[in-house]
C-alpha cells in the first residue's frame, strides 16, 4: 500500500482527485500510468514516487474514502437522534457525490473481480462500513454491538449495497436513466432507508 495512506497532504489529495477522473473516463485497465501522471500534471518518474502502481492508487482512494465515511459516521453517533442523522447523512452524500464517483466505484468493482488484492481492500471497506452501520443500529436499539451484529447484519449490508448501487447509477457516465425518473428513484431510496431504520428501531422496542 502506498506510503501516503493515512497522511493526505495537499499534494497527495490533488493527485488522487486528478487521477480519479482519468480512471472514471478510461477505466482501470484503459488508463496507463502515463495517462494518470499526465492527468496529475506530473512526470512519470515523479508520479511513481507517490504511487508505484495502479493498485496502490486504488488502495489510497479507498482508504481516503473510508476516512471520510468514518468521520461522517462519527457525527451520526454523536447525534442525539442517530436514526434521523443517519438518514440525513445518506441523503447528503447522495446529493453531493462528484460526477466521477459513480464510474470510479464501478471501475473498482470491476477491477476487484479480476485482481484479488483490490478485492481484498474493497471488501475490507464494505465490511467496515457495515460495522459503522451496526454501531449506529446498536445505539438506536440500545443493545451491544455484538448483539446488533447478530440481529441486523442483513439490514446493514442491504443499506450499504443499496446506497452503492443507487449512487453508481445516478452518477454514472453511462447512466441511461431518464431525467424524470431520477427524483422518484431518490425518493424510493430514502423511503427504503427510512423503512429499514424504522424496522430496526421497532425490533429494539419489542425486545
């Protein structure tokens, strides 16, 4: 994994933002290291000092995204109303995604099917996000995190995968969803998340 993980200085952040667009446009296999260096406005030699491979870049992007997710869930956990805060966090994230995020996530998923090392990193991110969701569920219900894991692991994965799928479709460059369908899809997404959270809370009250 790249040495820059966990220490995102301004330059590293700018590089990741620049190459994200190249990955989204050309794909993981289609974008060469030279393409990525050019997108970052760097010589190939200097670029390799930051990231020795495309795998290292993807790992850095996933790690950075995970840090942002962790921060967002920290705010949800600190809220006096975690259920409402969780729904608001999902809505806010869906509305503020960069136009390259959907295609990039799709490319990472495709690369993960071919490259075990990327599959491992991407899988770790999904597992950690589910862990964050279970922590929120445990607070909503008032049970231990282990009990929440036993009872709500399916709901956590459902919420995470639903958000991922909707985000990829709404923000994907190849999305052929009619414009007049996008708002209804967003509303249905919100309803699905609301119903899942409400079901978890109701289950907690019954127990």
